C-alpha cells in the first residue's frame, strides 16, 4: 500500500501511484503502456521463450498495476489474496453444475491450488496465498450455510448458534496462533546463555548465526530460529513451535468440529436424511440435489467442508503422534526412512519421557524446555 510521501512535490491524486521502478504512474496508463505484455505476446507468436523469467516479469508488472483509486494514491490489490477470493466461488459454482463437474472440480482442486501457490511463491516468498485460501474457504462455507441453508428452516436455532460460535472461536484461535510470539529469547552473549538457561554447550545457527537451544530450528520462510519448531504451516501463515503449539492444537479441534458439524447440517438439509442413532441424522440420498442450482451449491459446499475437515483431522492426529513420541516435527523430518516406516517408535528419542509424561509436559511447559 502506497500513500502520499512528504518527499513528493505534488501530492498523488486518487488514481496515481508510485510503481515498482519508483516512477509516478497512473491507473489508466496500463491501457497504453504495456511494454512487458507486448514483448511476451510477441515472443509467444514467434515461438520464442525465456522460461519463467519472462512470465515472472509480466506477472509482476500486472500485479503492480492491479490497483483501485483511494485518497492519497491508488492502493495496490494483493494478487495472492485476490486469487483465492475469486477462484474458490468460481470453482464451487462450476462444481454445482452437475455430478461430472463436481468430480472434475474436486479431483483437480489439489493440483490447481498447488499450481497457483507455486506461481505466487515463485514471485514472492512472503506470499499470503495459502492464508487467504484458508480464510476464504472458511468464510465462503459459512456464508453459503447462513444465506442458503438456514433459510430452508430445517435447522434449529441451537444448531445454528453452535455453528456461529465455533466459527468465530476458530477464527479467533487462528489469529492467536498467528500472533503468538516466541516465549524464549536467546541472548547474544554466550555467558548469559549458559547462566540463564543452564546450558553447558551452546550451538550457533548456521544461517542467522544466533545462539540456539538444542530443540530450536531455523525457518527459511520466517528467517528466524523457532524453539521446538514443528513446521511452517502455510495455511496458517506462521511457524508452529513451542510458543503456539497448544493454541494450534485447540484451533484444529474447533475447526474440525465446525467443519464436520456444518457439513452434516448442510448435507442432511439438501439430501434425504436417515436417523443413524438417537437424534443424529446422516445424509442418505443426494441424487436430486442437481435439479436446482441452489441445492447443488449447498451440496458441494458441504462436500468441501468435509474435505477440509479430513485435512485438519490428519494434521491433528499427526501432531498427537509426535507429542506421544516426544518428537518435534523438525526431528521427525530429519529421521532416516527406516525409523519413519516404524512411525518413529524405533528412533532414538532423547527428549521422550513416556507417553503420559510427554502429554503432561506438553500441557505444563513448552517442548523446547523438556
């Protein structure tokens, strides 16, 4: 986002901006100054190509010109945030056209998401594409549920309030995971490291050259060392370590419950349900959902929520396994294949205290201090 600078002699109007080359430009200039695009089209027509470099220059030029008017200068629209917001509704609308479209959309979804993510990360390592995908998916499913499913008047107020509360609680926990700071600050002095943290041997990170604890690891995306590092979660947009692992686990539980519960309510509303046991309803016959676009859109939204819940369940169970074994995600990824095939049971685990104690230490103190 670019605003007026005191160094600029003439203030920017609402349609002007400072481009990536530091020059004053106008939004309408993109219609008559398309040098990069002209070169790219010319090379395609002449069957000449420079690989990713030429495409990246065109994409960066287009992203720099994608702006909307604002007081003090045109604001740049972040392409990595805009893509999921536009792509996801279009994908669900296409999937709602028929059964074959649903199969094609859901089978191609992982590949399309991966290609879009790779394109954004090739342009900028700080891409927020995956985080925007998470928020867009959550918000889109919630809007379809509230605006299309609830008006059918087949969902009780209590069920609706459960979905609403778990939705906002999941978003609050997601923000908590993203904004949590490292609880361990490693001083730059060797003597203070040894005296304050009772470490007999200090280790220096090969990348940032800071003193680190035994279970700390460097993140190439965050460009810092994280205590008890598990992974860099692209979908949450932050590193998961000892400082936010508990919030991460609670967030996965709430997200999984919200996705499964809302998916069940959606599918049992648009499909013919049957009573499994007690008051629990499950969808039985969904053959008639494609006769009307509104029903089909709700149906594919329920399927998408179900697919997202499978991913969150897998992440939660994987993390439960690592906690039980007394391993961090970074230690798991550096194990030999023979230990991975045995699910880490045969691997040397110097920080493991047994399953029960590992969980006890997980709740009472950070894993980097175990």
